[in-house]
């Protein structure tokens, strides 16, 4: 047995000990797919009076309406907006007030029968359609997930999502084949991000993004199906 065979054998043994195989991870991701889908650069704080100054007369500009507008527009990199990000763009508003505004807005949306709500995604918030209205998005945007994510890409995402921050070499060992091209593709699509430690060696490590959570309809990686759940399905 050469060194590469021994490496793959060790990896397979490690996966078996953990109770999760690559096939099982892929099955979990396929199940998620079948169900459906950093901070801003420093900016001057926005005052309500400043927003209203150049605007036509209309609804009163308040912290609540500004938060709603921010969530409607969304992050330029399609990431969830954190309380800290939103509070930093307004004068005299702290993060706990942002969280309270989000709760109030969701109560209003539910009370008035809106087809959307503000969901917590990772460390931030995003304005999303209710599940029963997902068909509208699908008809307008198409089945993007199935059309644009190959089986190999799903496999790499599964490895990173379940294992945490990994180098390209570590991902390649787990899959049994080089994964550099797929990793580059997933980084371009903002499903994975690249981080380099401060110390040496500064080897690039890959981890999932907020967009990944949004695409797969997850609030955090803790919501990923685990070994027992995958087997039951």
C-alpha cells in the first residue's frame, strides 16, 4: 500500500469512527436542496433628519423605518445584516434597540398578514419570504440551486460545512481527489470564504458564509442534518 492509499484508508477510518460518511453528508445536502434554497465599509452615521432633508414629504423617517429599509435593500455582498452594522449607520441607536425593532417589525408583519418576515441567519438578520410563498421566488428565479451546483460542488460544501475550517489539502484528502478548482468556484459564488491565519504558515483555510446558510435555508450550521437524521431519511 503506497502513502496515498494509506492516507485515504486513514481518512475513511476516521469518517467511520465519526459515524458520518461522505455519501451520508451528500445525502443530507441533497435533502436540503430538495426543500428549496463583511461588515459595510465605514460610513458616516445616518440621522433621520438627514434622510428626510432631501426627500419628498412622506412617511415619517424613524429608526424603525430606517432598519426596515436597510433590510429591504440588503447587504451589497448578500450577507445577513448584523445589529452592530445597522446600529453603526444610525446616530443614537444601540444593538439592543435594533433587536427590539426587528421583533416589533415581525409582530407587525404577522399581524397584517405580510408574505415575508425578518429571519435570524447566523449573526445577522435578513428579510425573507415565508415558506408558503417560496414557490413565487422559484418561478421567478428558476431552480438555481439544482442548475448551478454540481454534485462535486455539493460534496465540497458538505465536507467544509460538517468539518469546519479546512485547507485545500485537507479537503482533497477527505474527498480523495484535488478540489482547488471547485473551491475557487465556490468562493466566487460567495458560498465559501478564504481566511489566512496571522501566524505562519499562512495557509488558506476555507469555511462557509452567510450566503451559504441563506441558500440552504439554515439559521446556523447546527441546523445541518446529522448522521442519525440522514439515515432515518
